């Protein structure tokens, strides 16, 4: 009984504390509302009488006094006055208080730096409290300001009535919530205990298994999150390595990707190391530097063969080796069929809703199968345990997971699909849809950028492959093999290591403008992409054209620079895109250019990361106009580059990044009018608003960086491995043993 009394006493005390806090918050909020309302009423009243005030401002004091008197007909405005810029009273209504002289108000305005802007304050008179609203007049009147004195007696009455009504309502809602909570708790407890009795009293333990499974899964999820937090701090290379040691015994990782992180190119001055323009490389390379291991990729550089050892390996990064790059060589026929043919004329347009028809050829498919097998064999040759961790990357290797599984049945294979996964109806276009899906189901985990892409994949499995699907846990079961489908929104490293080599913002602005031949006060926009039809480069340039058409104040001042790395030039569609982009840029420059001013600067060449980040820092605005994209890391790179917390990001709604970077100006790139409006808003945006938006986006990119992305995937892989061992699908991990 004593315990129950104590409970109710604490409950009532808590309610009183909440009521008191709510009371004070309400009083403050109500006062702010009324102050805003009075300021708005002052502005509207003066604007309504603006023409009359201006016409009589100096010429007719009597007419000016009559105009001021007309303002006081509002029962809440008790007096009005007109003051010159020098603090002299020009006219006032009969009830205007003498204590508020124009000279005193002008002195107070200068003290508060409010001479040229609207401002207000409250004061006490013998008759009660009043609110003074001061509105400056336009220069056409010769300067000065209008003063409106509001009677606040009605406000006090309204505030008191509103306050007590809301407090009473708050107490009633609180009491009702307490009663409903108690009733719901008692009903839930009664139902749960009855279900527990039924389960324990049954003839079979099977009735209790669903409850046990839910409890176990919840405990496992909580344990995983707790273990991740125990490492502590923001996700970083050190935290990722610690997570790897904790969950995977620190073993190395094998990555399979078509694109290599470092390319050796022969030049007239010797061997040069290039960093390919690739979002995949941008995201994954810092992870490999943190975790170590082997990256298996296509050796496509002209000097790649000259820099590997007898096992086709080279240590990278060149300046501070942290992992091995294993290069795989392809013939021209293999590259044309597998990469240019099936992957980029078939799967790429199939996965992107960018109005390009996919092309499927039987010969391309044959090469795709053979090359996937070649890379799968190379991966298996690089592992030294029976149950390695293997990360398969992107649409180039849809068949590789199943092929690797055939040689390494105990491997934990994570496949991350960097492009969108289309819906079941669209994937049905592919003649080899079943083979693609079954190849991916050789993975332990299949990851996508968004939950929608996960849903599309599960629907595709349901439509075309014999399997059992647990939609609640997003798990696909084929025989004894289970594949988990999860969203892992990819990101970039934080901080970006390239930024240590980039000039500060002010210096970068000056250098870039000098390099482009632009004046120091030029407004600069930036776009960074491969020349690909999914990136919306034509639509982007046309939005600039629309901006210059509808906002003439930016003509001659705004220049948009497009860094466009040539891509897949062997494919006719890409060559046509290059010609169209060049033609659009030329037409816009012909229309709006004059003298040395060119509104579009098209730089079609490979740019190293340091140069790209220099342009990010130099620009006022970055426009990402993808027509369909998995994530788009250009948006996050721009945010990471702006340590000055300035700059505006205009972002296509069709990118995965738009779901995270909500403080960007989100646009439909097909709507040129909408996009041009966003560009204009961005170019005019005040520095304070830019800072607020950029600061929020930088916090998100810093917290949800690529190390967190990799860490959560690897922890999920460790959990999948643990469950498979526990359920006896393969024995406990043996000592290190080569399986080559």
C-alpha cells in the first residue's frame, strides 16, 4: 500500500512539474506570437497609408496629421506620429505620448543599429503598457520614420484567457493520457500472461517458438548496436579497424570491383598515377585503407602491366601502401562484350529510369558469364581461409557471388549494388533475369542504397525465382542458403583526406576565377560528372539557360562550370551525348555570351580529386541534376568541401542523397522553370541561411560517413557468419588454411 501511495505521489509531482514547464513555455510562446502579430499589423498599416504619407510628408503637416489620425481608427492603435530623418516631429495624432519624442526614438534606433529597418519595443505609461512599432519611410519621401503606439491592455486580457484555457486543457489531456496508459498496460499484461500460460501449457514447444524468435532477434539487434557504441566516438578508420577486430578477428577483406582505385598511365614524362572518376572508388577506397586486404579489379591503365609483380599485384596507395591491388587482364573482345556490351548497354539503362532503351545481345551475355567467372576465380585465389569476407561491388558482377560460393561454400559474401534496382516488371525485360537474380542470391547479404531498391529486389525474386521469402526480415531462402537484403546508404570519408592538399576557400575562389579568366566578383556554379545520360547534364545546362532568360540580373555575372570526364566513348549513345552537350553549351554561350563572358564553361577531361575539391570550394552553388541515381556522392563531396559553411546545393529529387540531404534545394531536373528558380534562390540566399543549411548537412555527412556504412555491413556479415555456425551449416572456423 505504501509503495502504491509513493507511486501516485511521484506521478502527481511529475504532472505538476510538467504543467509548470508547459505554463512558462506557453506564456513565452504566446507573447512572441502577439509581438509578431503587432509587428505585422504595424507594417501593413503603414504600407496601406504609404502613398498618402509620402505625398504629404514635407508639404502639408495638416494633411499628414489627418492621415496619421486615420491610422488610429483601429481600436488597438492609440496614437501615431511622423518623424523626420533628423529626429524632428513632423506631425502626430492627438493622443501621442510626449515621452516618446522623435529625437529619443532616433537616438535609441542608432544605439540599436536599427535606423534603416523596422523595429519595435514595449514600454510603460501611466495608462498602461504599450507597444511601439517603428517603420522607416522610403528614400523617395526624404527619409524618416512612422511610429505607431499600440494599446496592450487587450493583449493582457487575451493572453490570460488563452493561458488558463490551455493550461486546463493540458491538465485534462495529461490526466486522460495517464488513465489510458494504465488501462492499456493492464490489458496488455493480461493478454501477454494468458498467451504465456497457453504456450507453456501446450503439448508442444513449437507454439512458443515464434515468441522466442522475436525475443532473440530483438536481443541480437540491441546487442549489435551496443557493441558498435562500445568502440565509441564518430566513425573513423580507427573505429572501423576496432570493429573489424572485435567482430571479425581483424581478418583482411577481399573486394571485387570492375574499377581499380589507382590506374598507372604512361605519359611522355613517365609513369603517372590517376584516380578514376568513380563514386564506387570514392566510397570504398578509404575503407580499404582502413581495413587492409585485397582489391581485385580490371587493370585498364596503359602502364598497369608494368607496375605489378609476378602475381599481378601492386601495393597501394603508392605513397603509403595499405592494401594490395590485384589486377585482372581482359582481351578487347572480353571488355567489349562484358563491360561495354552487357553491363553498360544492357544492365545500366535497365537499372536507370533515364529513357534509354537497354540492348541485350547473346554474344555480350556469353562474355559477361566468362568474365564473371574469371574474376570469381581471381577472388578465390586471393583468400587464405575457408570462410573469408568478400565484398562484391555493383552490376558488373551479378553472377560472381554464386560462382564464388561454388568454390568457397563457407565464405561470407556481401554484394552491394551501387545503382538502383528496377521493379520486377522492368527487370523482366532482361532475357537472363533468372540467372542474374540467382547469381546475386549466392551472397550472404545483398545491399542497396534505399529500402525501395530492397523492396524491388525482393519483388523480383518473388516474380522470377523459386524461393521462400520472409518479407518481415527481408530474408530469401533457397534450400539451406539464406540471403539477407538490407539498405546501406553509402557515403564518403570524413574528413576527406584530399582536402589537406586543397587551398582554403578564399584562396581557392581567387585561383579558380583567375584560371577561368573571371573577375573576382563573378558568381560561379559547378557540376561534376562523368559524361553519362543518367546525370542530366543537358537538363542542367538548359536550367542555366532558363535562369539567364528569367533572371536578367545574372547575365554577365553567373558562370556555370561543368567538369565532365569522358566515359564509355566506345558506346554510340555516349558519343551522341557528348555531341549534344557540346551543342547545348555552344547555343547558350551564343545566346547570352558577350565579349569574354561565356555563361557555360565545359571542361571535358579527367580531373584529379584535388582539382575537383578546389572547384567545390570556389563555387557559390553546386547543381546535381541526376535523372535517376542510386546515391550520388558528388552532393556529399560538395558538402564535405565547404568547411566555411557557405555554398548552396541544388539536388535532384531522383537521387538517393535527396533522402538524406534535405536542407539542399530539392528540384525536379525535368522541370526547367523550377530548377532555374532554385538556382536563383541559391545565388541570392543570405549567408546566415547558407550557414544553417550547410552546417546541418555537414553534421549528417560527418556522422553517416563511409566508415559507418562499411562498419554496419561488416558487423551484419559477422552476425550472418555467427548464425550459420550456430545452426551447423558449416563447422567452427579452422586454423588458417590455404584453399588455392
